């Protein structure tokens, strides 16, 4: 959230979720396996050095380095090489066609940083001690660990000059305090404001509440599809049938949310609306759920739901799932973990041991539902439950190779 004001990517997303040129002034798909970027001239890093094609190559290749351990490695799963092919030209070649890659270069996977600073600062780069060296309208200022991060306007920015001389991000763990800060004027803006606070903010007179498109879904992640109570598909189906989706949306997420019928968020289909699959709503059926639990012989079996106060909605979601599980004969425990421990669930398999389920918000990086579906291919980094189906893998591969997004054939 802070870095989006500091570091930029090859492409950029507009508020209405359309992609436009960023640090690359042009992108050309020469053929299904070759993508060429023309890098924008005259862009300077916060250190004052001018950005080159070498910086772009070094930044993108970091994701392919296992020692770095990039969270975005899935976006590069089909990449064969990333090389400089001209003074301000970078060419990406693919092992197999990947129509999604170009879209993801408008988000974090396409972030460009200074290659010289990366080399000089090593593992300290990106920390409070090592700092950053990017190209955005603000540069990293004073970073007080655990309290605040200040950003200072970068007057050497290549684009429109920032209107504010500085921006201070203050960390406020208490969700009610975040809302109060907006109402009183103590804060000019904020992230992760509870959805339940929208009505209060609207009626406060302190400002205007706007609603816009987004690519976010609330999800429950099954930690292991091969072991534990939820390894049996009938138990998973039972839990799905027992959850009161309408009530949960109202309690946790408020008026700007709705139960989704398919994994990909509604806005992800905006470029291929005719292709959005028809899917029936999941109707709550507690009796059918109980029958499935009995059929699986799972009465009284335990599931552990990890939750965190990292987002105000997580405890609400976790408690609702616990109640649904108990109603159909499962023994459910909600285990609250610290934000750091919760974050580790997404990167460390050891941290997921003993955990059956945990809530998350999934933010897509591209206006294409394929980004989410691709995560469940065999062996993918974010395929946390270990789902594997050769037929599914083949379908995703075929979709990734389809460049005509508007036709719906992908």
C-alpha cells in the first residue's frame, strides 16, 4: 500500500481498471512467445540516476531468482528469458504463450528499481535500514519501525508533480480508531477502513464516500487438501452449504459487497463479459450439509480456523464459519494469530501445519479472471492446499495461450 506511491511498474492501472503505459512507453507482442517493451527515456530514480533497460532486466529477473523468494513468481512461470535487446528495449521470451503476463506488468510483478542500488544494498534493500531506489512521485523518507513511514515528494519525477510535499503513513492497529481519525480530520485518508464504518463516514459530514470497481474477493483457503478433516471433499461441500453467505456479507463486508457465484471477481470479467460463466447461487442447506458430514464419517472431527486482526473483517468471517461448522456436527476452533504469523501462512508451509482453514482477501493484479484460476495449477506457489488435476492444468495452459480476450475463447 505504501510502495504503490513510491515504486512504479512497466505499465499502470487507471482507476477504472484499464491498463496504460507506465515506465514502458510501448509494449508489442511480436508473436505468442515474444513480448517487447520500449522503455521510457528521461526517467530518474530517487537517487538521481537515469533508468535504463538494464534496470528493467535486473528488476524483472529478480522474480526468477529462487534465493530472492519472490511472492510474484507465479506471474513468471512461463518466462524463458528477460534480456536487453536495444538501448531502451527489453524482450521477454516465453516457454509457451502467456497472454496474462503483459497485464500483470501493470502491478507489483512489473515494478522497476535501480539495479545499482539493488547490488549495493543487497538483502537490506527494501527495509528500514536499506531503503529503496525507485521512480515514483514520492521517495522514501523517515521510516520509524512499527510506527510510521514518511514519504517526501520527489521533484525529479518524470510525470505530474505530486501536490503534497509529504505524506505520512501512521500504523493504527485499532480499526475503530482508523475510522475516528477520518471523522475528526486527524487523518486525510486511510487503508483497510472497516466496511461497517461506511455508513458512519457517509453521515459524518467530514467528506464524501465514493464506491468504485475493484478486483477483490473474500476467500477461505484450505491449507491441505490431502490431509485432515477437510481433505474429504464431502466435508468441504458440507461447510460450503452451511455458511450463510448473505448474512456474512452483511455483517462483515457491508453494502458494497455481494456473494460471488464464481471464484473470479465480477470486475475481472469486464473485458470478456459474454464469457463469464453462468453459475447458480449456493443456497444454504444445513440438513444436506449434515448428511454429507455423516456420510463422510466426520461427526465431531476437528477443524482449526486461523484468523488475525490484520483486517477487521477476518474475525467476523472466522466466527461465522466456526458457527456453521458446529451447526453441522464438526468441532471447530478459531485460533487467533499475530499479524506476522498470519502473513507467514502465505509463504511458509511450516506455518500452515495444524491449520485447516484461514480467511483472506484476494486482490487480483490484472483485469482477467485467469489470474486467479491459474493459481490452482499443480505446484503453483499460491496453490496452498496442493490441488492437482492434470485436466485442469491443461485447460489453464490453453487459456493462457489465447490472446483474444474479448472473444471469450480464453
